[in-house]
C-alpha cells in the first residue's frame, strides 16, 4: 500500500511539474509576442510574429533538446547551446528548423551506430556521442547568424527561394542550407566511412594510403555518405517548402534545393578533409595502433602542423561572398546590399 502511495505521489509531482513548465513556456511565448507587437507599433515595416509561432518555437525546441539530453546525445552545456540555436532557427523559418532537426537526429543516430567497432578505430571515441556547447556552436553558430540576418531582412516566415523576387533573403536561405548540409555530410562521412569502407583511406592531398582515423583521409564510401547526408537535408528543406510556402506556383522551381544540399554535403566533407590534412596533427600510438591528435609517430611520414581555425573561417567567408555576388541578378543597389550583408557575415565567421 505504501509503495502504491509513493508511486501515485511521484506521478502527481511529475504532472504538476509538467503543468508548471507548460505555464512558463506559455508566459514566455506571450511575452515575446507582446514585444513583437510593441516593436511593430514603432516600426511600421516590422510584422509582428504570431503567438502560435512563438509557442511552437519554444515548445518544440525544449522537447527536442530534452529528448537529446535524456538520450545522452547532448551534455548540459550542449543542451543550453541547442536551446539557443534551435529557438532562433525555428522562429526564423520552419524550413531551417526541419533541416536542423534532420541533421541533429541523423548525426546522433550515426554517432551511436556501431559504437563497439568505433572504439577500436577512434582513440577519442566518446560513449554515447555526447555533444558539448563547443560542438553545438561549431555546427550551429553560422546558421544562427544567418537566421538572425534573415529575420532582419525579411522577418520570420517561410519564403520560396527565388533570386529574382527576394534576392538577399534567398541567398541567406541557401547559405544556411549549405551550412547544415555540409555539417551533415561531414558527420555522415566520418561516422559511416571508417566502419563500412573495405578499402584503406587515402590522404586527400597526396593520395597516399593512411591508417583509419587520419585527419584528411578519405574513402569512396565516406564521400558517398557525405553526398547522401547533404541530399537528405536538402530533401527535408524541399518538402518543408512544399508544405509551408504558399506562392510556389509563381516562384522559381524549388527542386534544385535537393541537388544543392547534396553538393554542399560533398563539398563540406572534401574541404574539411583538406583542412584536416594540412592543418591538423595526426600521430600513430604504437601501443594501441590507433591514430591520435597528439605528437607521436606520423603515419604519413611527415609532420602536420596544428593551426587555429582562422583559415577555415576565412575560406568560408570568401566562398560565400563569391557565390552571393556571382548569383546576383538584381539591380546594382541590390547587389550592394548583398555585398554588404555578405561582408558582415564574413567578418562574423572569420572571428567566430
């Protein structure tokens, strides 16, 4: 009887806790909605965000992050970082949200997939694949910056990707998709390639054979996985566009988003491998036979210098700027606005 009372008491406490949390979420959403209504009063061109969008952005983000924390996909700091990234991307555009969720869930599943085999291949393999705030922001900082600039440019909401009608906002959508697709492609390649590939990895710079786990090593299976990872994110973005965007019939075709996502995933993996081969240290621990990131016997016969990620940020900034200017089809004034926005993002990425 006592056990029954304890069980009932725990259920009661859990129910009360859920009610309190839901009430807090509703209050937070209402406060954000009042703020947006107030801002729209002072700025005529600012459209207030509906309370339902605020509520959805808060509730869904909390649920997904809580689930990731319970399943040990995120640690405490990673969960807090995920709340920030998830909320901003969700409130900005539901296509951003679904792409982020696709990347997060697929990467978490693949990180835990065949964990026993990965223990013998990766000296730094972490049980459960928990991500901390650094890993969250490494993958989510640039998309978050782009989502904020997207909201400044066109406000929260879903738009078709059409450079002839909404040039700057369309560019930001594609840039954000490319960032998430490249992260997914790189993760898929690093999690699937070493396990399924039957061939020895080759260093991307010299094409010489290297041990599994060497920074800059690539395989056909890994590259194919990166293409699939980016394509998966692109398909998710495309399907979300079909559901939430109203004027697709008068806009440019949206299906190239899928191909763009696949290309971004493949390119992201290739660029990451190249930078890993030229800027990260790879050493061989003779006692375990595994590749490590601390000084030891170099598996390739040469020393790989350890460099800060400044060149990566500079490379991303220059590539994004070139793509945006090359795709420009609007007036010279519109191109100037685009160049200004890209330069701002470039500086953010460069000093990230």
